[in-house]
C-alpha cells in the first residue's frame, strides 16, 4: 500500500452525451431507442453514393447550451472534419466530427469533493456522429450489425487531466449527467448508452510534472463502473512501474463481471485518423444573437436552485442538495411551493413519504400519481391542525394516492381522520383516561413529569387518533396542575 501511495493518478475523461434531438446529425432518420435493428436507416445513414448530409440545427443549439452552462468560449466559425478509420459498424468508413474547431473551448465543471469544491477544466466540447452497433451474441458464427445508432448526434465533453482519484471521476460524471438532464439535451441514461465515458488514466511518482504513459478505458456504461475501472487501472499501472515494466499506450475495455480491464488495441494517435475538412458540409457561422438567444433560455441549474432554496426558502443545505439531485424532483418541488409557503414541510414530504413511496414502488417522480397542488393540500391540512402529520403521512397519504383526483380534506373527513380540537368533546375522554390511570396521576404529581406522554397517548388511542395532540396536552396539563 505504501508503494501505491507514493504514486499520483492522473485522469482525463471523455464523456459522450447522445443529444435529445428527434433525428440524426446529418439526416432525418429517427434516433428513438429500442427500435427493431436497421429500421432507422436511410441511404444517407448507409452512405450510399450520391447522398449528401444536411446539418441538424437543434444539435448545434444543444451544443451551445452545454458550452454556455460550462463557461466555455463558443467558437463562432465552425466546420466538420472526416475522421478516417474502418469499423464494420461505421457505414461511411469515416466518422464526421469536429477536430480543428470544437464548437466549445475551455470551460470548467465544478465538483464536490471531501475537501471542498474543485474545478475540473474542460479542454473542449465538440459535436460528432455516433457509429452503429456490432452485436456478437445474436449469431453463433457471425457478428451482426445494427445501423440504427449510426449518425446519432453526440457531444464529446473532454476534460484536461485534472482528475486525481476514482472518487473525483465519479463526482465529475455524476455532475455531467445532472447537468445534461437539467439542460434537457440528453437523458443521461447510461444503461441505454445515451451517456458513455472513456477514461484516460496514467500514474506518476508524486512530485513529478511529466505525465506518465496513458491508457484509455473505453465505453464505461455506468458511473460506478467508471470508478471501478479507474481503481483497477491505477493498481495495474502502479504494479507495472514498480516491477520496472513498460506501460504501453493502448485502448482497453472493462469487464464489469470481474472488475478488470483488458487490452483491445494499441492506441492510435490523431495523425492516424487523417483528419480533413468534410467537403460535403459547408462551414457554419454562429452570430451573437443566436448565442444570446440560447443563453437566455437556459433554465435555472442546480447551483442556482440550491442557493435559492437556502437563501429564499430557508431550507437546510442538506435538503437543498438532495432536492436538486434530480431535475424532475426539483421541478416538482417548485410546483408545490406555488401552492404553499411552508417550504420546509414541502421538502419534508418530498424527502420523506414521497421518496419512500417511489423507492418501494421502484418509480420515478414522473410516475407519482399526485399533482403538486394535492400534496400542498395535505400540507395545508396539517398546518391548519385538522390532521396531524403522523396520521396524514401514514394513513391519509395512502387514501389520497388511491384516489388522486379527490380533495384530501374530503377524504380525511370520510375516513374520520380529522383531528378533534373541540374541548367539550375531548374533556370526557381525558377525564376517563386520568381516572383509569389514577395511580400514575399520583406519581406525576410527585415529580414523574414524563408520564404526560402516557396520558396523551392513551387519549389519542381512545379517540382513534382524532384528538389534537397539542390541545390534548394543554388540557391534561391544566387538569393535573389543578
């Protein structure tokens, strides 16, 4: 372990985000996930002779939106290049990408670490088209090709080698996924391949400036696997250096079953790709008005919402952080507080009963049957003292979920869940309880003040949970002090 601790891990990440356009980057073919193989293809996707590509404007807008959110410099004069390499799932025999002019340059993404916030510098964000998919488990003797994904618009988000641990890499990819979801440019679904990560990993002795020989681990399809792959590679590379063996620059893949990586090929350099400007696609110019229009439409991002929840709504930082982890949850919270000013109660309901229901039913907030105003109505019932929180969250909540269109107060009345605050109704119940526990009353008067909760609990029990606990407690105290 001491040997490993004498080395520093240097990591750069390339995240590929599939854009939420309706069609491909250079033609009108659908990019919808889950279609039958080779049904979302056209002569342009298949690169038939004589076909010409046409630029997808929405993809450009999404790229600029991401760049602005990451504080990048937007390149106003853009063009596409051909990146030449052969794979069976790349119909043209080359990939159309941006090489010399990435649409977004520089920028930062801020991550949270154990020692505080850290800015991860970006090298670039550029657009490119995806390849198809090779399927090796469909036919025992042949590799099958599905071209549906070929031509899908991607953003490649490339960091500088600023990441120093697997935990930082985990935090960075988590932040990118959150960001693309807030911007509504990518669904961030790594299981379906709409967000993928390549990790460039090297190690060097602590204190050294020169970077070590790097390896690239391709197509990591979960944030957890990004962390696992980097941890394995760091140990493997350190072991090689300790034994005096050379590190070979290569491309590797990650075996999620056993947590190891294996070599695919020696890594190519940029020269091997023979980049040149694509003659079929004209350069395009982004004017200031186009960029500013996109900037003005960017929604409130997590940091802005966290600040708002803490400063304006007076929520604890923990609540603000958790509420903003998922845009859909934060959006739902924003709608609740349009109907109630009890912001803490809205947070408590979302992070308590609602979250529990979602977890138990394996649902997302988009599947939650209650409209935000109905949850606000539950909050109002508790705030008004008509129903206590315990009854509202455990009993009334279930009834309302079963009939989401019905007024929660009406359901509370039908199910006899409305708190009884009428002292003339509560008094005989309290008298019976104090008479039943006459010996405990005597103990209370001798100093065992903790018995108050026993008396209140018994009144709640006899009233079937309908007694207002606050009024009940006040009435009992008055009787005991008489």
